[in-house]
């Protein structure tokens, strides 16, 4: 998913949905890291993208808490 599309998607979601997405992305990151270490995948770019999306969700959640 492109960065702009992802930002639009998280902007329209509530806190519960964001926390669910965060949990899903953490699980995905765990699986990707496991596959990378085992040598089953060489797609490091996807791991990096998932990490960035996790950070974007954390940023959105923190900005919602301050309001």
C-alpha cells in the first residue's frame, strides 16, 4: 500500500480500529522477521514498510490522546 493511501486510511479510523491494525501489523512483522531469518524470503523492503506503518499508527494514536 502506498504511503498516501495508508495515511488516508488511518486518518479515517478510530482508536479501536487503529489498535487492531497495530496488532495485525506486529504479527505480520513477527512472521516476516521469522521468514527472513530462516532464509525463506529475501524481501527486506516489506519488513521496512511494515515497521514504518507501525510507527505511523503509533504517531496517530499519540496525536489522538493529546486532543
